[in-house]
């Protein structure tokens, strides 16, 4: 899943021969190796929230959706093994009405009806009781039931969208983490792998899509058709997918696999880039994993609307993405959108192996899915599109993880997940970004070839099964012949961030000596006793061609480096730690900033800013680096500087004098870069330059730079007057953003009218979000009221409120609480525990902390409050920065004006 279940052994496929409605696996699906006995035994110990007396092996699901009525009826026949005598079976079911249930040992055998069906909404289960006890053995459990089709991305849901012919509706499913139970009664945990045979009765003029190809389509009465899909391999329930609508599909072929893109009619050309990219990505992954993609087809399905929880989902063979992250709309898409579409497709395709073919045993090891897919997508993007220079993005990804990991509310990468709410909360920066950064560090430590050999061995050993982190480390260690597991445990089984302190260095005989001491980087608990890590470190003198390696173990290490000069630790930025230098060592390194490679310039800038805000070094050090950065530095470096200035602007939001001094200094640094980049794209310009242009316009506009604001308004007015060249796609979003931020009532109404008239779901959502960006509090309030008015589609309203919160956190949060039932209707249930804390987290007010805590206590179970706790930590840290660091920054800005 891009931001996108458990236990018991699996029955052999041969047990399916006697199950009605079961189809033989198609010849195109690759043969599945038998599971080692040790692996099956390990699975029996996996976490489960269900009784262990029954396990499923196959589901035959017959689905009849009524999209307009937002309901469905269905029947499921489940092949199960009863492992110990019992008169009751408990499985998951949520918001389903179970009409009847029966069980039989096989065709022609005695059928026993359930004497009682008891639903438990709190536990999300159904318990079927039978008058006669069930002996150990194989059975077929049949359940007739019905359910609701929601309008948010959980279970089976609908999305409405505009067309020239009026509104249309399409259906999709979203089951991760635990929402398959909303569409069919099931053992809805990752280790209960089974095969699935899905059939659906749909309108004859619509397309139905699932994980596997259509096996047959038969006309039935009422202008409908019965579509049967081929049987899937064994997989977890959360990976099943169904979609239905007025779709169209384009295909390509790679390595014997049919690749497809599916969109609502009229938008297929916007998916061509993802289709073309998928061929290269699949070719790369087939080689990397040395295990060819095992299904006969792989679709990327674009859905209108959006979610506050995820952007794309890795359903096996049927990746579902929202249009905003998959399609390239010619009216508004930019180079950044293109790179994001590629990265997300690469991420979800990597899941077809890490997550689908081999699935984490329980949500404790979710990072095995998400951290690896994040890392793999980054690696693949770098290899296939070196012109994008995305290797530098790893610094930002690692930084987001470290800043989350340095709060007292952090958690280990491998975490204990006990409830559904905790499973939803596990999709965070630690799981994704820290997981990816740790993988990057370990691959760098053992070497690319050894790492790949270990990954291939792991995939081969656990294909079509479930695994835990230690099984991956075992294979990596065997391939690398290095003690990887101990290092991996330090970074995945305990929370937090190592802090490497670098002493002043000395040079003798052409060699530099430096001492490294390991502590812990904490943002909100400075007195915390440091944990201990074994930290792989790369260091070099600035002018040296090669870096030297060491492993800081036991808290200390001494390095002797070739050459004399300033010392750079974490050269290449592969390590997961913060680096703080002794004052003289830092001054020497900062003085050599222009000599550093762009990735190390980014690293030093990012470290200096974070450590300064945390009080580990001067809060103005990073601003000093920004002052010294040459105009022709790498675009990514200037992009980082622009983001830093914007962070200071937010910290100074309530201090007009500091804000004015910041604007003067920041504009003096960014305006020459903007002049160099220019407003118009140049032929053959590098992709990072195109992205920097957007960043500069946004930041300069937010800082109130007159030149940018005037030019943005000129272009907007010219476009309204009919000049089609005034707002090219690569500038439309950012220019409208500057205009919307500074909008008066007349401009706000113009944008509102454009949003209502727009038919592209991508552009419509963007325009509605712009309405929430107005700096004028009265217009922000109008946007909030619009969000719950029913005018925007259900999935857009929550985004408007979030947009308001970016500049008016207190206003947005107070409004959401005052309109809680309506806002809850705009946010899928799995997202609410994170949505409301996100609205509040931009504030630094103690009163907001109290309000958020009160919301959580009144509306969330204790197990669902981790995101609230993190938001509180962030707000308190922001308040501490404003109180303790901004005076120093203010004084530094004063000196720049002299």
C-alpha cells in the first residue's frame, strides 16, 4: 500500500477437489512449490484474533452488487479443516447480515444448518453454532448473506464521478488491513492464506475486474451478466480485489504476463505512462527476484476520488490506485506527478513479491511489505530513470523517519500489533521510511550482490507462504557471511535514532584521526538514557576519493582516514543516524560545503537544521549554509533550502516582526535562483529543475514575494481572459495555489465555480482543495462549510478540511469536532484515528493539545490513540522550538540585515 490477518497452516490444494464452485487453477498460473513442514509448523504459532480450531483453504464467492441501491447480496462456500472437535465456528464478519449458514463434509453428505448465528460488532466476528458437534476433518461451509456498499474506501465501496453525460458510479474494494470481512465472512488475517474463486453478477454493459483474468462471462436475465474469474493462488484475504464500472482497458505484454491499465471511459490515454513504465518495472523485478511474476495478468486500476488513508493498494494482479496518483492529466500534471506515478507503480509492483507472494505473518512485520516496497521502488527508479536524480530523495525519506523516530511516542520497526486499530496505525513513517532506510543501510553494509542473493533465497524459500523478519535476516546473513542479524535487530527491534558524535580531528603523516561516540538523538526527551546500537559508518576527509568503513560498537570507535582535511561522517548518506560534530569540526566542514557532493550537501543541510531545532547545535547553522550556497548548486539542494525557509515561516506565523525579517532574507537567497530557473521551461532542462521551479514559486509566494505574487496573478487573469499559454500544465497547480492563498471573495468564487464545473476528477479535487488554502480566515471558514455541504463528492470533502488545516489548524479542528457526524461520513473508518490528529498537528497551542486529547478519549479506544499521542508530541515539540530556538533565529536574521 502506498501512502498504501494471520495465523494457521494452509490446506493442500488437493483438498479442493470435492468443493463445489471450485475451479482448477489455470494453466497460465505457475506451479506452486510445496510448503516445507517447518514453515507450516511456524505458521501454526502465528498471532491470531480468532480461535485456532478451524482453518480455511478456499473461498468460492458469488456476489450480486446493486450499485445504485448501495447494497449487495452474496453467497460464500468455504473449504475448511476442523482441527479439533467443536460445535461452533467463529470467523470475521462486519456490517454483514447473515441469513443462513450450513456445513457438510462434502457433496452428497449430510448438511447441517447452523442453529444459531451470533454477530459481535465489537470483535467484528460471527459465531456459527451447530446442534451436532463437528468432528475433525474437511468440510464445506456455506453462508448466504447481504451487506452495504459504502462511499469511502473500506470493504466494497462506490465512487461517483462526473462525465459529459452526468454522474456515474463505479465499485471498488479496499480490504487492507482488515476490511475483507465487510464483503464476505472470512478468516481475515494474513496467515490464513487460501485460494479464491470469485464470480459476480454485473450490468451487461459494464466491465468487472478482479485479481485473475475472466474465465467466463454469461448473459443472465435483467440486462446483466455473470462473470467468473479464474481461481487465484493461495493468498491472504486482504489482497482480494473486485471492481465494476463503465471501464476501458489497454494492455501490453512482458515476459508472458499481460499487463493492463483500467480506467473509467475517456481517461485511458492518461494511464499510458504507467502502462509503459510497468513493462520495464516488471522486467527488472523478474530479474531481481529470480522468481518470475506468477500470475497470468497484472492490472493497474485507476479509481476516481481519493482516500485520507492511502493512495494505492497492491492487490495481487489488480493494483488499485486513485486517479490522482496514477493518471497524468494533461491539464495539470507536472514532472513531479510523473515521477510520483512511476514510483507508486514501482512500489505496488514490488509488493507482488514482498507482500503478495510472500506475506508477513502478522501486522507486527508490516514493514517487510512496506519498507521493502519503498526501498525497491527507490532503487528501481534510480536505475531506470537516472536523469531524474532521485537518489538524492533518500535523504528526505530518511529524515522524515528520523524526525518521527526521535519522538518519545515512536515504536520499533517490528512492533507489537494486538488490535485492528493498531494495525491501521502501523502504516506510518517508521514502517515505510525507516524500514526503507534500514534496508538501504544494510544493503550498503553487506554489498549489493550479497543482498540480492539473500533476497532471492528468501523469496524462494517462502513463496506462497508467510514469513517474519528474522527469516529474511537469516537468508541475508547466509549470503553475506557477515553478522547482519545483530545489526538488523538493533535497528528494527528497538525504537529510536543513534547519534554519532564526531570529535575534533587531527592529522599526522597524511592521515586524519577522529573519534566517534554513540549516543541517542531525542527531540523531546533529552535526559533519556541512550540505547546501544551497532552502527555501520562511512566517513572520509572532504577531498578523499573513497570513504572508509567502521562499525561503531560498544558506544565508541576511532577511525584513521586517508588524507588531511575536514571530516565528513555518513558519506553518501546511507546510514540511519544523526551526526553531530564538535564545533571546530563542524566549522571546517561547513567551510567546505561547496566541495561536497550534492547528496552530502543535502545530508549536512538536513542534519544541521534538525539538530539545531533540537538544541544539539546552533539553530542558525543551517541558515548559514543556505547563505553560503551558490546559486548554481544542485536543484535538490535549493529545494531543501526552500522547504527550510517555509518551515521557519510556519514557526514565525504569529510573530509578524520575525516573519518580515525571514521573508527579506529568504527572498534575497531564493529570488536569484528563481531568476536563473525562470518561469518558462527550457528545452531539454533537467527534471530536478522543473521540480525546483514549482518549489520556488510556492515558497516565494508563501513568503509574500511581490514579484512572484504579481506574476502569478497576471497569469491567472490572462488565463481567465482566454490566454491558453498563461497557465501551462506544469505551472497551473502552483500558480493557482499562490492565487488561492491570497484570494479575495471574488477570486475565491471564481475558483469555486471552476471546481463545480470541472469534470476531471483529478482537477476537480485539486480545485476544491485550493479553496481551503485561503489565508483569509473568513474564506477558510466558507471552505469548511462547503466541505460538509454535500456539494463536493464524498471523498473530496475531507481533503478540503485538511487543506484548511494546513494554515488554520485550530479553525479546521474546531469545525470538524463541531460537525463530527458529518465529517466522520467523509472519512473511512480506518482513517479517523489519524485524520483528526493530523488536522490538529499543525498547531503549537496548549489548548489544542487538550482538545485533541479530549477528542481521543471520547471517540477512540485506547488501542487507537497512537496517532493522537504522536500528534501531541509534535505539537509540544513545535511549541518548544518556537519558545527556545526562534529567538536565536530571530537574532541571526537581525544580523543579516546589518
